[in-house]
C-alpha cells in the first residue's frame, strides 16, 4: 500500500486516517516564526461524511486509501442489497443500506450513478444531481392555480416525497435536485 | 493575467508595485544613512535552525548552500566594518510553498548599531507606516498575548496545562510534541487568527525560542529572549533581535540546534566557524531585523496568495 508524506498532500487525495478512508479537502502549510512546520488539513471522512480539521507535522505520512469513483448503472434492489453494474466491465456490486443511505429514495432502475468503491466494495452511492421521476401519489390538482404560490407533498415512484406545485397530478413526471430534494420543474416527457 | 503556462504569475500592477516598494525602501534607508550591502547567496555554511532546510547547490563539485538569510554574512561584515547596514535580496528555504510561502523570496534585513529590540521595533513601525499609511500599530509582550487570549503565563505554566489547552483546541497526534511546539501551535491556530488589523509587535519571546537574540530578565524576573516578531493583519512579517554578541553563548546555541536536528533525524549542519570568529573578534552591540518583502506586498495590495506578487511563482519558475 502506498503512503503519502505530508509534502504530497493535495486536494482530492484519498488517505486512511484512524481506520477510515478520507478525502483531503484543504491543506495549508503553517510555519510559526522559528518553529517547526505543521500542515492544517481538512478531511472528509468518506464513511461518515463528516469534515474535520487535523494538524500534521512535516515528518508524518498517511497510507493511501484504495478508493475509486466509478460510473455505474443501478440494476435492482433485492430487499437487502442494491445491485449496481459497471457498464465497461459488466462487473456487479452489491451495496448495503449504509452505503446507499439517502440515495435509495432517488434510485430508478437503469439510472446512472457514481459508486465509490473502498477495497473494491461500495462505500458511498451518489445519485445523479438531477433525476426525473413520476408522481405516484398526490392530492388532486387545483385548476387555476398554475401561476403562483402553494405547494403540496407528492410521492414519487422511488418513494421520495417532494414538495410540488398545486397543479401537478399523479402520472406527471417531475425533475428534482437530489442534493437539496427540491422540485425543479415538470420534465419534458 | 493569463493562465498560459509561459505567462507571469502576477499582474502588471503588481510588477509596478514591487518596483515602487523597492525604491521607497531604498529611500527610507538612504535618508537615515543606512548603507545598502550585497551579500553572497551561495555560502559555505548554513543556519543551524532545526526548522529551516537548505536548498543545496553544486558548484563544480563544491557544496554550496543557497542562503536562507544574509544574517551570518552581515554580522561578519559588522564585526570588521561597524556601521548601520541593510540588504535587500533573495533568500531560499527548501520545501516551503503555500499561500504565504515561496521557496525563494525577497528579504529586507537591516542592522542598527547601538539600538536595542524596542528601539528597532519603532523603526520597523516607521518604515511600515510610511509604506502603508493609516496602519494601526500595537505592541504586546508574548506573555500578555497568551494571558489575554488563554489566561495563562506562557513562560511559567506547566506542560500538562499547556498540553490540555492545546488538545482542547487542536486535533493532532501529540507524540513527542515539546513545550515550544505547543506554544507555536497555539500561536498559529488560536492567537494569530485573533490578531487585530494593522501592525502588531510581539516581544519578549520565551528564552527557549531565542534563536540569535540576547536573553535578559523581564519585569517579573523571568528570563526572556529579546526577540520580537511583527505581524501585519495577522500574518508574520518580520523577526528581530537585540543581537547576541557573546561567542561562547553562540557556540552553545549552535550546539543545541545541532542536537535537536539530530534528535529529529535531520541532516547535520556544521557550525559556521567564521561567524564564531567574527563574534570573538567583536560584534558591536546592535539590533537586527528581517522582513518579508513579498508578504508586505501581499498585505498591501489585497492579494490572497504570495504567488500573485511574484513575476513567476515556484510552479511557473
């Protein structure tokens, strides 16, 4: 396993810290007066998503984390695992609930997403930023309320619940930002 | 400025600002009858500071060190030809590149005969306020600096207390961290970011961080280094001493620096015998200071990276 010395640190580098794979978000050299150099490093723990700051000395080093982001196609859920396929190799990967987490409510079969592999097993599943999904349940639309104000909850085909304008009906397809859960518009389908 | 790899790192305005700054600095010292001197960049010796690493040059098989400061050469000159002098030129430090570091940078260093650290601080303040009018100037002892922010006396508080405060503020593997390391960490992580805008002088450093400054008792009778640092808007700008002139003490400090380098697994650096001989011949009582000229430009022009003040920063040089 490769190791990185502090001098190799740069944004985006994946390293192991306290047994967890982390992504370096920021790295700043601080060198006080006549004292020794330190690096103030901001890291994102890829298992928990938490960002924290850690200070290192120049002679420290960290192991590289065997982490890779791959574009994959979502296949199906078997009740326990979510299955994905690398379209280049046709290799299939099963992600557990911890890896899929909140992404589950946005996953539609055959959609593309990014699967982060750690030691060749899914660590994090990131849905596309924008998805188009069908409304499967919502209160009936109100005529004449097309222009302004008012939202109502709508359940989408994947189970996600988003706020949509009052004029939307069951069977309509909506465009949603998965990062914020916000309704972006009616899909052009 | 362009992003093409051949193009400069900085704008035409910064090229002009640097030229203007050099001219103002030279006028400041000309009016005060301080003589400009030109010191070698290639030296046979290097500073023993454990935390300054050399860029080594090979002159047809002879080892030379690109100098990290003109200090030793200027002191040898002072011992032989005593008069007030300054040097404005490039210095080199291995492995330093960040928003506030570049491995080669421009240093202004000057020595004033007969002045002590406090008198030299006043002169630094005059220079900086002349170059950047409307700069507020503050003076604070290292003791007061820690007392105001953390409620401790940095010279006398015990190691366990210092470590507990440090651990509460900073996540770090603290194996082997010394008292001075913790003091430095509290400075960089806590005290520096809290500094007010303007020029702040911190004086009376811990004796253990004396470098090449005299050590004398402060008002409370604690031995402190007659060393100061100037910070401009919270960024370290200058480091000065009421200079150590005692050759025996100087030899002792070289020795402890080398022992520390060895303990840290760093390459040995020989003591500069020529500097010691100059001190034995007699260095006149004086105060000296080194000021980072690129940082002065950075702070006065609103740049965010020192590279923006350089014609070609390290990655384009």
